[in-house]
């Protein structure tokens, strides 16, 4: 079920990012645009959140995998 569709400004506010970030994500294919109403783009917030979560999972490494086996935590 599609909830209320958000404008780019509303989406930016919901995600706590600048509107330009939303437009860059759209341009780069990171997030999907739901529909275009005239000149206004509308976004489905749950679909955008899923796309961002998928991107984050793809670009992140588990903390343990990022450290060498012989890594020791420095002490003060």
C-alpha cells in the first residue's frame, strides 16, 4: 500500500538531508521517484528508505571484518 507521496522538500525533511541531496540521489539512481505530477516529483517514503538501506548494506563492512586479526585496541 502506498502511503502519502512526498515532495522532494518533504522527503528531505523526513530524512534530515538537504533537498539537493535528494535530487542527487534521484539523478544517480539511488532512490526511486514514485510519480511526476506536472513539474512536481513525488516520492514514496518507505520505498526510498528501502533503497537507502539496501545501498548502505552494500557499501558497509562489518566492523570485525574491517580490522586485521592482530589488531589491538590502544590503551590510554
